[in-house]
């Protein structure tokens, strides 16, 4: 796997003539519009990258964008890979490994998810302060020492300084934000009422099908992480309604401008 990741990284370095991004960005369902804010120098479809997975989920365009955001060099994934698509965990975290090898120093992540905190509402933005991993851990198996220790510390999965900076940006722009713990489940089914209750009981504020594996991989490699969720539906008793992927996309797209502003200012200040 290490050799494969190195080959992909070398291919991208050549394809982008040595473009060196400092920030990696993973854009979730309905949130790929941040790509419009990037002064794109190179756009590469996943299908055109040898040995790279291909996203299969609607709302995930499946491109790597290299360019400038807020004047800073970035690489952005328009579409991620999910465990529920049938990818192995090493495949799910492969892009983060590749981004590390092409130079990123920090990782920003976004996602669409369900809210289980009764104080939340549909369309809210939540800054992740912690997570609970109910996926198979992506580091299970032989450790690749090149990427980090066998037992990486996870006492600060999301960077405290970046969280405070994001709060300040939101306040200065009159954007209401929540903070909370994200629980990662495999999907692809949306949660049952009992599962929503379980997520809340164990300490979750929101639940989704991504983000956690990528952050674990990034933290093993020493990359500081910042993540935001759009609450696209509610899993609170009395407020649960039938939800479709299309509904999730629509809500995420409405919240996207505020999330984009925060992300852009965060990158510009990095």
C-alpha cells in the first residue's frame, strides 16, 4: 500500500508541475461548491489518476482541485470515499495519505449529517470538537510506520486553536454555529429511531457516515484537523421524518455559503 500511495503522489506532482498545497480539504455531500471559490490551477478527475479510487455517490463530483483559496495553495477533494460503497478502510483513507505526501500541513473536512441534540435544527452548522468511531478503525492491520506510530494519540482529534478561530470568524460574520461530538457509523441506511437514541446516549450530537476515518489517518500522520458538519435532518424523538439523499443534498446546498465563508477565511488565515 505504501508503494501505491507513493506512486499516486508522484503522478500528481508531475501532473501539477510540482504544485505544493499546504491545506487539504475534503468536501462532503452537497458541499462541493467551495470548489468555485478556488482559483483552480489543475483539475484532475479521480478516474484519470492511476490506482486512485472513484467516488460513486451522487453529489460527489469526483475531482481533485489544485489551486489557491484565500491566496493559499490548497488541494480539495470534490467527493470522498465511504466505507459503505464497498471500499476497504485503507482505500477510504488513501487520499489523505496521498495529500500528506504531496505536502499538506493541515486537513479541513466537511460533511452532511443528522442531528441528535434536541437543541439543534435542520440547516445548523456544527464545528466538530470530538468524535466517536463506530467504524472498523482504519488503522487496523499491519502498521505502516512511515505514516506514524502503531498507537497514535487521539486526545485532540480536532485542533483547539482552529476551532477558536472558526468561532471568531462565524461571530464576526453573524453566522450561528454549534459545537459538538460527531458519531461515525457505516451506513448506508439512515438511522432507526432506536439508533438515533443510542447515538445521543453515548454522547453524540450528530451522526454521519464519513469524516472519522480520514481524521484518524490524518492525526496518525501529525496533521492538525478542522471539521464542520451541516445538520441536514433531525434524529430527535418527535422530529424524525422520512429522509432521502436528495433532501440531504438540498439542505446542505442551502447552508453551503456560510460554511464556505468560514472555510475560506480559515484557510486564508492559516
